[in-house]
């Protein structure tokens, strides 16, 4: 059944894309909250003419207005269209070739939140209480009316210039729910109705304390004894996914078929602690399957931004591609000239601010290479201005744009032989208030950045249709929820004698009905308590019979490091491009390596190449080789075109 549903979703997405003109758009764009017109002119001077504009009605997480312009949505059906038009007309005035990605602010203006809140049904500030707002018919009706009128105006005046609309709502406009399991009368009613629709015995919304504990090691919830909490968490995931699809459907009805719709969503690799489940990003597969959503945006991870870090997507790029969609990589990294001050009183702490122009260049090129090898779009998010002030910064943008144009559409398939398998259904069963929950996907992704080889990320359900032909080493962290059907999928598609699989945590402890610790040994080959602190190799697992395959099990997430992953990858026969911990991104035709420290490094290709060219410098570096040496600067991101 899983495979049939997956195939139907992919086919639906494929035909919807086909109806709009085959290949999805790929964007190379500039974005800022503020009207940074001088910087936009610099971008235009090097051939960048796509700008993201956010006509906002609301305040950011620091309580300051997002926009320098007056709010557009003044009151029910009262709009300041002049304030909206200025944000686009001022750009067109200096760049007649301007095209736009338009963000649509669906969050509650203060007047709407206050007026609905006067009814005594709780908070209607969708920036914080997204699930409570989505449970309210009054909030949805008001927001739909604004969306419809906004799109009618935009399409009538700027339809020829708008390439895409991004629907923004929730915390930081990324569809994150920060209600912290709080509820309201409307949400209670919606929860009861949802349970009836699912054939469940209706139970009231659980007390807050119930969300803070879990049955197994305070980490994994028991489907037998924690039904109410699991139902509430599933309800919130579906509620937010339904909301995105509903507003995207309405948007599609108002815009041209050549335009795309994007959202910030699917952050399973980034959201940790209570946010892992609480933010409501785990029903991403259904949103990716929707015919109304075309691309998914996420910033580069915040934890791997310094020099030597590997960056990374917050959402599983393999899943996005598997549904026929694309990711947009938001590069909002703090350069040496990044402006941290919103005004004289309010500022934001610089997160992993780079220390020199050399680091700025190497860091931005790293993000570009990640986007290129992921076949993703990219925009450079100059939040409050200042990030691109120097002549060298703009020169680098021009170089990146040249490389982008040359490589676009010619990257070839991913060269990753390592596959990280995430599972949103298992993630829903995790107690995010337990510290170890933060290690499952986020830390594992970060460690993989430093194995010396590229890796892909997909979701467990993708295995039914995902191209596994290159995979030699698979990592399955936190695969707690494994029904017999899912075990069968793993046996048939992933677990074979020429691959190594690494299990992290009590894999398969949840069979869908109850927790059974004995299943862990049957699935991983090692009793749960015997796998703490060391990697244990096993063979002939999961009932594969004579076709023995190699497996490793590890209980203690903290015992895992990049060196262990590198050694398992070597055992599996993965090509290690470098022997150090430098991040590597690769497709069939492109190879990128990010080096914090300079010096000559030996680079090993999977097969003999006719020619190797470094694309940023346009310099040939080798001919007729399967191993070559390259001298890196301190720091440097090099991008090689490999011609076989």
C-alpha cells in the first residue's frame, strides 16, 4: 500500500508539472527584508535580476516590523495598495528586467489577532499559535479573503513579472507552530472531529505534562499507553499540512499556470528539542505530494556554518526530488559586513559570523555548490542589509552567477553512495523534551558532512521508488516505528549483501501496536543493551536468509563520530574523495570540496576522468586521472567539472 500511494503521488505531481511546462523553475535571486536598492543594483550589474519581495503586515520574532513600508492589510477588506506597489515599482525603476518571487504574509496583523481574541477563544496570533489559528474558521476566512484580494491585485499589475509566490505563515513565516501544545475551544472541537473521522474513540486534548514524558527511556512513546498524546501530535501535523495545501490550492486558482508556489517546510533535519515534533513540520510528505506546492525553502543549517562546516539542507532533498519538486536553498549567512542592528535598540547576535573576505567568498561558494549538487534553487538573503558591501563581494556574486549558468541542468545525477534515511513517522513518536532526541537526525547529518564523501537524504517511505543503484552505505537513525510492512520494504529495497547498514537507537521497537524491545535484536542483529558505546557488525539479519548483508548497530548516539562513519563507509566500498574531514558534494559531473585550511590535498575520483577543470578559476587542473592533487587556499571552496 505504501508503494502504491507513493507512486500515485509522484505521478500526480509529474503530470501537474507537465501541464505547467515540464521542468520546474530554478532561481538565482536576491532577498532582503528591507529595500536595499543599492545592493540590488550591484546584483543587477552582474546579471542577477530576480528579487524576492516580502510585503509584510506583521512583526518579526524580536517584535520589530519586518518591512520598512506601511502595512498593506489595514482592516477587513481595507488595503493600502500604494504601499504594496511601491515595493515593486521602485525596483522596476532601476532594473527594467526585474522579475519577482513574491512572499505573501498570511500571519495575523495585530488588529486581526486582537479582534478575534476578544471572543475569549484564545490567541489568534498565528506567528505563535499557528495550529490554534488554523482551527478557527473565522481566522481562515479572513486570511483567505486577504490572500484572494492580494493575488488579484498582484496578478493584475505585476503578473508578467512574478515568477513565484511564497506562502508565509507561522513562526518566522516558516509554517512553524510555537503553541507549545496549548489548545483552544476551536482546536478542541477540531481535534474531536478529527478523531471521529479517523475512526478513533474521541479523547480530550491531553494535559501539557503528558507531552513531557515518554514510556521507553523517556524517548519513545508507547502506542498502547500514550494514544492520546500520539493522536494529538498527529492531528497537529496534519492540521498544518492541510493548512498549507488549502492556501496553496486557493493561490493556484488565482495565478497563471506558468507560476510556481513555494513554502518554508519539512525541517526534519534541523528542528531539535521540543520543536522536532511541536513545530508541526513532520507531515511534509503529503505537502510534497500536493499538486499545489512546487518548491520548498529552507536556510542552510545553523550548526555547520563556520569555515570547515558542511552546511546542509533542513529538509530531505532526496524526498523533494523524489516527488518531482525542488528545494530553494536560503543563504542567509552572516558575512563580515552583515548588519546585525534593526535599530538603535534592537539587534540580533551574529550566528557564526565569518571573519574575513576570504571566508565570505569560501562560505558563499560552499552554499552555491550545495545548491548546485542538490539541483536546488538559491537566493542570497541579505536580511537587514550590509552583507554585500565590498567590491569583492559583488565580484564573487558575478563569478558564482557565471558558474551557476554554466552548470545549470548539466550536473548529472547525484554521485552519493551514502544514504541517510530519515523517518517522519518515527519522529512523531519521539519525546522532544528528552535531550537525546536532538542527536537523531540533526547530529547524524552534521557528522556525515565530514566523512570525505557526498551523501543523499531521503525518507523511509521513499525507498519504494527512490533510485538506490549507487547506495553502498545506509544510515537509519531513529527508525523506531517499523511495522511488518515497513520491514518488508527494507528487506526488498535497501538491505542487500553488497551494502552496509548502520542502525542507531532501538530500531523497530514500535510495531504499530505496542513497544517490543525484543524486536530490536531481530531487526539490527544485536540486543539493545549490547550495542552501547561500540559499533557491532552482524550478518544475515531481518530474515534475508542466504543473501547475507552486513549491518552495524549503535545505541549510544554520542558514541558515533565522523571517523566511525568514514570507516564503515570504507568497509562498504564507498569512494572517499578525500581522507580528511573536508565536506564534499558531488554529482556525475561536478565535485565540490570545502577546505578550512589550505595546502595540497589528494582527491580520488570514482573512475578515470579525461579532464578536470576548476570552475571558479576556469583553470584545468588534471587530465587522464583517477587521482589528482589540488592546492587549496586558506580557506577555499573548489568546484571541479569532471569530464569522463
